[in-house]
């Protein structure tokens, strides 16, 4: 049984933490939201009163936080993880943050005497609750080797993407592809409808043809063909517009820093930015279909 501190119990972190408890680990959980702490405590985690309380005897620290500034603050602040946890432990950050922030976190963790893995996730809230997430891990081979059994308690597919920050690189490139493909899928369904094809007929044809993609077959943005998709719940997230926009902006920053051309990625970011500016930041990202149908998402 591994002693784990879990920090960050939002929409994703709560389910992930609960699955670590289910896997038989001793988990101490902390979040600024006390209701979130109570929810995982009801599932067997120990409710911690602070970061220091959560990590005081932890072998492993797992975090799921909003942005790079939060990760760096929680881990390396004066009352943070590295100042309070036993030296030599393993740090697993599952947040989606900038590659540069992830690599800075690795460097600081190493100087402080800890192993670290950046392990952002793919799969959304449902997969976090079901324990079927995909993890893309960056870090040294020995750190990944120690992290893999912990990640298997929360996910189905675990990949070692390479060195420090490469987990974040894989995540933002993957989500840029997802954001672009979702917009294209919405436009294709809208065009098919305008030309007289109903969504179910177009889905049956395109899902087994060359246009097939995850955005269509697993998360169809048109109501009807995929009963579990947010399109059938008036686009209740899921994975919100605000989160997709965050990932697309991270991709744009990384592209500028590396000299990579991402014209479609930048255009996708502008579409999701426009949705957010209209007050739809909390809509599922497949809800871009509403804007496409209105003719203003271009």
C-alpha cells in the first residue's frame, strides 16, 4: 500500500483520487474547496487540512491543478510540497500546463531531491470517474517506472512520452488536433443537413468512410447518433470550451517558441475564443456546433 497525497479535487481530480483509494492506496486529499474534500473523504480518502498535512508522510504526491502558476506555487512555495514532504519521494503532476513550466518544475524538483513526472490526461470527466484515462508521461525512465503503477490505478492507457515536459507536449498537440477535428466535424454535419441529409444517415456513412474521427464516432456534436455525447444534453460538459481554449492557447505559445506552424490550430483557438467571449465558456467544446449552425463560427 502506497501513501499518496492528492492535491486538486476538481471535476477531474475528484474521480482520480477516488480511484486511487479504490486501488488500495492510503490517500490524503486536499483542495481549497472543502466540499470537494468531503466528497472524496466519503469514498475513503483522509481529509487533509493543508498541503503540508496531506504530504507529511507521503511516498507519492499527485496533483491536478488549473495552470502552471498553481503547480509551481503548490510544489515549490515556502509551505509547498517540496518543503514539507519526505525527501526522495515521487511527484506526479497531472495538470495541463505549458511545456516550459513543466520543465521548470522538473528542474526544481530534482534540485530539491525528488523524482518528478509530468503526466497530463486525456479522456474527460467520465473517464476520470471510470478509471479509464489516458496518461502521457514525461520524465526520466526511473521516475516513470515508479509512476506507472500509480497511474494504472487511474487510467487504462499509460504512455512514456520521453523526457521532462514531453507529457505536456503530447497533450497539447493531441488536444490541438481534437479541437480542429471537432470544428471540422461540426461543419460537416451542418453542411450535410443543409444539403438534405439527416444526422443519423450522415453518421452511418461517414463513420465508416474516410472522414471518420474520434470527434464523430465517440463524441458526435450532432444530437442523436451517439447517445452518450454532450450534444444530447444540450452540450453540458464534458470538456468545456474554456478548457479547450486553454489547451489551444498553450499549443499556440509552444508553437511560437519552437517555430512550428499551426495555422489551423490558431484558427481553432480564435473560434473557441469567440465562443468564450460570447459567454459560452462553460459549454461543452462540441457546442461549437451551435455557433456553426448560426453561421458565426468562422
